[in-house]
C-alpha cells in the first residue's frame, strides 16, 4: 500500500502540470 501513495501523488502532480 505504501507504493501506491507516492505513485498516486506523483501521478496527480503530473496531471496538474499537464493541464496547466
């Protein structure tokens, strides 16, 4: 479960950067 937390956060940040 610890693997999904940072991975999901990174993915979220990537989406924010992409949409901006």
